[in-house]
């Protein structure tokens, strides 16, 4: 939903030595307006994972 694209994959894995999960989003490097996608993703995570600590990291 955040990317407005079907060319995105999302995975979830348990955190090592801590509670919770790590969510990974993989998308093509030419995805339109990555800054807007990240903003929408933060908003979606915050609304669905109330009280959770959300950190987004963009990998090269």
C-alpha cells in the first residue's frame, strides 16, 4: 500500500536477542518518489503497530 506498486516484496523475521520483528521492504531502484513511499510506510506502521518503535533504514 505504501509504495502504490505491485513490484514490491515485504518480509518479516524475528529480531535476534530481542522481542519483536524486523520487516524488510524490497523494491526496484527506480520506484517513484521513494521519500513519499517512506513517509507513507512510517504512517502505516505507526497506525498499525501502536506503541512499537519503528526505525526505517534505506540500504544502498
